[in-house]
C-alpha cells in the first residue's frame, strides 16, 4: 500500500436516475375506438449503491471517478405496461467506509461487512399511469403523473481502517519496525520522523493458525488534535480499532510523560477512544539491561505493559499473548 495508492477521503458528485413518466394512453382497437385508459406506470430511476468489499483497502478508484450517474426510468406505455427501471450503479468500497452529506455534514451510514449494500442516492419514483385516476366521475382521465426527479448531491466518503490493534506512538517509536517483524507487511522504515505517511495493515499470525489484524497509524505529535504534524488526518483510523497498543521507545527521556501526551491527544480528539483497552510496549528494549528495566517499571502507568525489541525478538511472543487475551477477553 504505497503512499500514492492509499486514499481515505474523497468527495463525489452523484446523480440518481429520474423516474419514468406515467402514460396517459387510451385503449384503441378496431371495434372499440373509445376504450378506457390503459396507461402504465413509469419505471423508477436507478439508485447509486455502496457495497462493502473486504478485498479493498483504499478509495483510490473513486479519486478518478468523481461523477457517478445512474440510469433514468423508462416511461410507462399502453396496455398498462410498466416502464423499465433505470440502471442502478453499484460502487465497491472498503470496509470501514463512512458516507456523509457534503452540504449538511450528516453521517448517512457506514459499511462494515462484506457484501453490505446501502443506497447512497435513491432513484426517483416512477409516475402513475392514467388508469390510477379513473373513477366513476372521471372515466377518461387524460393525465398521468410525471416521474419523480432523482437526487443530485455531493457526498463525502471517508475510510476508517478496521483493525483489531492500532499502533499509537510518536514518530520513530518503532511502530513500522514492529509491524514488519510480526506480519508480512512491508512498511517504509527509516531513521527520521514521519517515515510512515499512510496507515499500514498487517495480519499477525498467532498460535494454532489464529491471527489478528494490526494497523500502523502514522505518528502522532503533541498538538495533533489541533492539526499539528500530520494533524487529525489519521486519528480517525484509531476509532475503528478494538484495542490500542501504545509504543514508547526505551531511550525516551520520560516514558510515562510521552504516554500521557499520547493519551491526552486521543482524549482531545475523541474522549471515547479512552474506553478502549490499552497496552504499553516499551520498544528498543535491547538498549536496556535488567537494572534499567526495573527502574523504568517503577515509573510506568498502571496498564498492561511489556518490554520488546523488534530487532532481537525480545518480548514479541509475550506481546502477542497479551494482545490475544485482551482481544478475546481471556
């Protein structure tokens, strides 16, 4: 998932189909020149539908397809024939996609399961033919309903990655390195801040062919909720994680202080994030001896914690065990 290929926010213009007009036709046959009304109904306009696809991870395909139009319904015809419905347009989107109205900002729905279909823009209803307006006092109605107009609207599609575990930490905390060690993901790794510019997903293998999904979220800095650094662009991905794995490197001057800054950034962005289960991993622990570890333990926050090193493999199995127990409430 390269930086150029990961798109998690698009604005699209949609126009659903207009409903077909009802028919005002009258039956005319050889021996019945003045038959009654027999106009059929118009077909409904085509819907624009979003469908969940668990094989997709990005909204890239919509970056170059900003205008989506559905087909119009066909008008009704004689002999009470209903017109054909307009052609629906189904747009495949990754799981975790949220649709909102661009004008009002209202969240319309979210797609969270494979094959889940939701109508984004409903097609207009077809008009009724003149047969519906026949009565004892009006036996020859010469009118029918026009079709209902479709919807023309701009929508925002926003992707929030679905993962079991979200990695939270400052730039250069070792999140990408950990993900590359515990999964087959190949995130960009280098010794400078903001190496990771897009979220990366990895499937972590566990005992007995079990697995869970881990997401490396681009680094947070103090003030991220106000737009500093990479800002809130990626904080929304954390909302979809079942639990949060905080990572602070062992060479940090104040491990507890860094952890509290990270927690505060999440609190300022969305207080509900703090309801998630948390684990603290002290990365780069190959730099520590046992004496230093004991000193650090005395000043750590009161949550589940483990010392790890993605380079030597120290604590990786213990970390997986801890995560699995929390995910499964064991």
